[in-house]
């Protein structure tokens, strides 16, 4: 017979039925629940990606002087991907990440590097991998390249 917990798990997703007390995003990775070093939450991620997208749009429009709407969309995506690949690979954070106090690191805490930064940027640009999360709030793009977006 279905009870409140079963219905709640259906409404809240499968993690609610199997989550143990005291569980939080990043616990399985050995990260703190909150504060510096914890997994970045959705709100900060969303604002950071919006900042990065807006900057890419400005560059595509003002610097590259793309006028036609369809070309502007593709140019913005290209600039966004290039900025993310270079900045994540060298500094570990895009402009949006820096403004929001976030940094991308490998699971062992080391720097991302250019290859992983480029792979993560390409996967992020595909959008779908970034929209599929695990219990630690890591997108598929982070899981595939072995990184995590943390607060600094």
C-alpha cells in the first residue's frame, strides 16, 4: 500500500526515498555541507552561467560585430565555450564563477588543466549533460571529466 513517504518520493524524486539522515550534496565526495569547499548550489551556478553567457553575447555582438540573429546565437555559443575552456583550464573559474565565489577542481583537489577544462566546456555547451545531476549536485559534464564545482 502506498503511504506518504512513497508519494513524497515520487513527487520529490527517487533520492528522497533512499536518502539517509544527515545526507547532503558532497558528503560522498568528502566535502563539507556548507561554506568554503562545499558543493556549489543551483542558485550560484545559474547566476554564474548567466553572467558568462551575457559576457559572451557582448563579445559576439561588440567585438566580433555579428548582427544577424542566427549567427549571433552560434557566435555567442562559440565565445562562451572558448572562454570557459581557457579560463577553467588555466584559472579554474570563469568570470561568473569568480564573481560568485566558485571554482572548478578535480575530485582530488588539483587544478583542472586545459584538456579537462576544454572537455567540460564542450559538454556544458551541449546543455543536456549540465541538466542531469547526481545526488552531489554534480552535472554529467562534471562527472564525465572528474571535476566538481565548489565554493571558495
